[in-house]
C-alpha cells in the first residue's frame, strides 16, 4: 500500500532518526520543508522532500495537500483515560463555592471515581474508555499513555489495566500503560497508609508486572498523598519488576519529588506547577523529561508550570493533557499547545516540539512516532488550508485538523 501526499504547503517536524528529544534553545527550531511531498509505504514514512524531486511512481492513493500542512500526530504522554462516569456535578459545586472537603463529603474526588470503577463491569469500562480514545484520535492524538489509579484495590486496578491492554490490542494507536496504584490512599487504609504502600509493593506491583499489564509505574508524590520516602520505595519496587518510573510531582508543593524522580531515573516528571530553583537544576544533568499539563492548570485555576523558565535554563519540555474526570476533563492536545503559548509563553515551535517529539520521548516511543522521519509510523495530521503553522496555537479552542492518519490509514 503506497500513499502519496503532494503539494504540501509545509511539512513540519522533520528529524533524523537520532533525534530523541529537543531541549533549551533547540526547542525553538522546527525543521520544515515548504512545497513538499511525503510518501507512505506499508504503514511507515518511506520518503519525503521538496516537490521538485517528488517520485514519479505508481501509488495506490494520491492526496493533494495544496494550501494544507502535514505534521506528526500529537503524542499525549500523560492521561487517565480509563474512568467511569463523569464528575460535572462536582464542577458546578466548585463554581458555587463548595470546598474540596464539602465535595469529598458529597462523594467527590478520586475516592468517588474509585468507587465507580470498583462497581462497573470491565466491558462497560472498556466501552466508556474506547469512546474517549476515539475522541482524542479525532483531535489529532496518535500516541498515548494511559494510567490506572482509579481502582485502588488490586482487583479494580487490574480491571483498569486489562481495559488498557484490550485497547492496545484493538487499536492502531501506540498505547503505553502505567500502573498508578499510588494515586490516593483508599478509604480502608485511611489510618494505615504504610499498609497500603506495602500492599502496592508486595502484592500489586509483582502481579501487574507478571501479567505484563504495565510499562511504567507512577506515584502521586504530594503533601497529603505519598511522601518522597513512599515514592522512592514504590519506584524501587517498580524498577525491580522492570517498570520504569513516570511520576506526578510538584503540583501543589515542592517537597523533593523531582529529585526522587531523577534519582530513580524516571522517564518523566509530570505537573511541575510549583518549581524551585533546585528542582530545575537537578533536571539539567538528567535524561528525565519534564512534562507540563496546562489543561489541569486551566481547569483548576492553579499556576501553570514555568515552561519558559525551564526551557531558558536549557531543559527540554513535553506537553500532555492529563485527561481525567477531576482536574482536566479534556484530552485536546490542540488546546494544550495553545495554552502553552498563551499562558506559559512558549513559541509555537517550542509548543509543537513539546507536543510531538518530546511527548514521544516521555513515553519511550521516540523511535516510532513524534516526527517526520523515514521509517517511523505514518501517524499524521493533515491540516485544513491555513496561512501558517502559527495559526494552530493561535486559533485556541478550535483545531485545524482536516484528516488524521494512523499507520498511513485515514481514520478521521
Ligand atoms: Zn495525572
């Protein structure tokens, strides 16, 4: 099967196969070819270049992209796509001024989501999650990480991870699974958090790893949730069982979570709304990707991660949606890109790098997706006719996507 895109107004994010991520000043460079062609052969990007050297060979399908752009699909490296029901009632309660405690008393928060996941059948949970996966693919996402963490019992966590496994089997989109048993302390361990941490380490992680249900392990390292010491213990247990770390840190407080992540060679540290100088410094010599979640900052009205400061310090940065029912009920990467420009002062080039190649790295998928590179999966966005790629973040709350391709096949 050969598909040829021709007359592409601008082909974005061209990289050689050695580029694993971009950082610092290099984030402001977005390599492109104007008036380009791109040839897909057997699911992968086979060739591309300026139209004047467009191959003159027989193909199965030609797409005339006059006036339109082609770029790699978005790589969303942090989501909680598996959940049951919605929490818009809580959203309205918050607007009306109810406190977090009032909402929790009315049955809100993570523990409320956990009860719903515990009580739903796996097939119904799969159905709801598949709907959200289809929705984000239509918004241009072509690789995604999905976490457990709304189960909080062994059985319910395995149910969530089984749903992710079935999504992996039934969809073209690359999916990475993360075990987040340490998302919150469940009700039955309310006065025995150490017991829950032991349960995670001794029972949950070994079973999850043995069943090959997760690629990564995650912890919500935050005051009132899991301490740095809990985090280190859980990540070490994960490492022993072959699960690399990706962790929630510095959402509300800087308590040493970034340092723990770097020490444990985490693939990414995510959230970072509150960053001290030493949190930035410790990341400088690491291979750990900082990940900002602007949708969560927007929805909760909390500070945005200081992305400008981090990039100016020479760090890389990735963007993800944090799609979840409580703090970011949107999986729209187009919005994440806009918000990064508008609220975090990233340039469009930086935001697009953060949402593609750096997002791919934050999932360990940089060899497969995230750039226009020969041999990578042909997961592509074809835009509408637009004046420049700056229009993508500029048209916030909207998107400029005409078609989405996964493995070279039009899916939207
Ligand atoms: Zn999250």
